[in-house]
């Protein structure tokens, strides 16, 4: 049962300041596998389109067809769609649902510090 739950629920630990002031470094978030279409305003977890070893935590600011415009809440500290372009909606691995993580869930590092 644990591995089955791990597939759907992840604890994300925020690194870096790209999502400040909404999420601070070290904050733990709960994220779920997408169960619905990504909406404008959603915070999502994706693999960096330029480096699949990195996870990114970003907000969807617009949908353009099947592409998502993803941005950090702190533009001066964010690597986002302004750098790598629109991201296919299917690239979203998790939707952030809350600021408190479920204990026992494996962690994903959301973004490495620059």
C-alpha cells in the first residue's frame, strides 16, 4: 500500500527563492498526481525541460493550447517559461495542494539553488 500511495502523493521541499513570497525555502508542500486539467493559478511540479535531473516548482500563469506558461512568483530569482518556453500540459507531474506535507511520503527537491 505504501508504494501505491507514494505514486500519487509526494512531499516537496522548496529550495531556492523562485516562489517567494508564496513559498519559502525549506517549506514542505503536499503534491498529488494530476487528477484534473491544470488551471491558471495552479502551482505545479515538473522536471526542468533543460535538465531532467532537476525538479521545478512553478505557477501556471496561462494556458496556450496544450502548452502552459509557467512562472516563479519571484521573477528575479526564477528559471521558468521565459527561459525555456511553454511546457506541454502532460509534463506536469504533480499539482501542489497544500502547505503541510503528509508524513512518511518521499521527498522531491523542487529546485536547486542557483
